[in-house]
C-alpha cells in the first residue's frame, strides 16, 4: 500500500494514496496515525509499520520477520513477502489507528496483528474464489441453450388448429397466441421474446381439428 505524509497534520499522520496490498485492513481515503518507536515499544513481528523504501513516497506493510539481516514485510492481501529488506532507519513508526470517515479503527500489532493478516488474506482469497464461482454459475444459467432447454422442458404450450382454405396451427401460452404455423409456408413463426425460447422443431406440423395439449402452466 502506497501512502504519503499528511502535510496538513503532524508528521505522524499518513494519508492512504492507492494500492490493494493491504485491503481490507486499510482502504482508500484512510488517514493513518503513525507512532514512532521508542523505549516504551520495540518492533515486533506482526506490527503494521510505515516506512520509506527505494525512493517511494511511503509504504505501509506488516512486519513478518525480524532477524540480523533486517526487517521483512508483506501486505496483508499479498501472497509473497516484499522483495526488500528494511533497516530500522527506514521505518517511520507503527500504525496504531486508521481514521475512516468519522470512525477511529485500531490497527493491532504483534501476534494479534499477525493473526489478523492471515484472516484478511484468507477472506480475500475466499471472496475471489466465490466471485469466480458465481460468474461461472451465472454464465451457465444465462446460457441461451440452457434457458431454451429448461423452458421447453417445464413450460407447456397448447396447440390448436384452425381449418380454412389452408389450415393453421396456433401456439397458445397462458391464453396468449405466441406463434402460428401456416401449411402453405410449412414453418412456425413465433413472436418475440418467445422466438429465442421455443424449440420450433418440437412443435407439430399437423393436428386434428380439436384442442391439443395440457393446460397452460
């Protein structure tokens, strides 16, 4: 998550700028309150920190490891750790609050913060997987062939015949004529929107003179 110091407030405030690496721990337009480390509090694994790195205006990520080589960080919404290793001099401080509108949200560190980052990552992965699944289901349900198949399976169309110089067949759906078959043309003509739903190949081309088919459902 990229952030920058808020020049309108004291130096321990950062404004969220852009990025999804910390979503949903931090969101767009959050104002982050950063507390410098001192004797009262040392860096711990799981702390959410603000730091400067490789000429960037500011980054807010979580500490996942501290060793002799330096400080390793990662975004809560990222699968892998950051490619850089920080020194203490690059760290501005620990993020202790996020102001989101009128809400003041605590940003936990230590083992609680580490557990929270696991929860955020798992939740976001589940959300993405569910969204992908719903897209597949939606496309499957709305597929023209499937809708047409379901319509013709469950919906009953009544057919009746009118005798004149040339006989006609009328397709009736809920007391409404939705299609006609004229013997001279030898094809069904279905009105829209039923045209895309009815399989005319399954409709008869000849009937006795009386009403046919079950009641409309």
